């Protein structure tokens, strides 16, 4: 039998989460060559490549995805064992996943207030696309998932219908002789899927002019006039984006925000935290300062 050192698995998960060997090294407090060496050793022990060398960036092979899934579960158990106190009371670790980087950005304040009532709790927060994170919830790899989907989910602990609008720079004009320019997170994103389906139904062509990793980058792309972006009105209002209410485009259907809890675990804590999160992300937005196209550093 081959025993896999947990530091190798932790390095693998860090590279996947940060999508960068350099950033993973910084998070682990080691050098980038050290992380590369750990990944090489792990691949040697497993006898297979974990990363797809035929693509740019950090992309896992099918085997790599399975290893990462098991590694997260093993590391979670390892961390809970490590944090068993002398009194025998385990420190509670709540793993939160969300398909929205904006929701991830507002979570720290919510979690800090929650920790005032549950002082022994620690948090791990990750972002990702809806379907992979929903699978992780079902397999017990995360405890709470906050996501946006095309249809209401009956198993959500908390849910809310969200109006979706087209957003644009105030001076943007569309040329309908050309494809509609889209600004989104990319094809796996529910915003992108919703926009494309609506445009197809209206017989309109489109092109992805800007695909960004964060709401901040997308905001700036829209403010710069690169294209239009589908977004919840709640988020558009909170980020001072211009909702194009009279757009000569098909009306976008509602999407549904949901907060989901895994089976088992510390259910009372999960339920209280879900209520705290819902109280913030499902309430009317606090209007932020306007974002100007020339304000980028």
C-alpha cells in the first residue's frame, strides 16, 4: 500500500483553488519550486498525470478531478482530527461554497458576526461554478452552498427569485447588423447560459467580447463599453451598474438564488448561518459608489 502524505494533497488542492502554482505557494508559505516538486512527487506516487498538459493554465485530467475530490474529504477529516482540543471538544469547521465571487466578498462580515455566537468555529470559503459545487455539497465536501439556478430548488434552506436585467455603459449603442457583444463569466456560468438562450430564441447572434474571473473585472468591462452583461437587478443596483430596462433585446427570465445545506453535520450551526447569509444577500442592496471607466489603476 502507498501512503500519500497530506502535504502533497494540500499542495494539489491549493493549486486547483488558486489556479496558480505561484499563488498556491504563497498561501502555503513555501516557494513555487517546492509546490512543483510536491505535485511531481504526488503524480509519481499515483503513477499518472493529474494536470492536462495539452491546455493552458491549471486544468485537471479526469483522474486529477477524482483525486482532488477525495483529497478535499481526506484533508477535512485530517484538519478536524488535528483540531481536537485537550477537552475533547472539536473545533467546528464550516466549509462554504458559492458560485458568486460577489457573495464571497460579502461573507467575511457575516461570518465574523456569526463567530461572535459560535467562537469555536472556523470557515473555509471557495467559489466555483454551480454544478460542480452542487455535486460537492451532495458528496459532503462542503457544508453550505450558495448558488443561482434557472429553476427554484425545493431542497433549498433559503431561496429567493432574482430579476435579471441587461447592464451596459450609459453611452453604449448596439449595432444589430453585428453580433451582440456579451460580457460574462463564461459558458459554464448561469448568466451566460440565460443570456445566450434568450438571444437564440429572439434569433439574434452574439459573441463573447470579454470573459472575466470576477465581478470587478466584469464591471470594468461594461463601464468601458465593451459590451452588455446579464446580471441580477440586486447586484446591478448594489454595484451602480446601469440596468437597460428599455433595451431592444429579449427580456431575461428570473433566476433563483438558493442556500443549500448538506445532510448531517452540525445542522443547527448550518441553519443559523444560512439564515444570516439570507438576511444579507436576499435583502434590498446598499448602493455602492459609481464605477467609472477611467478609474482603473
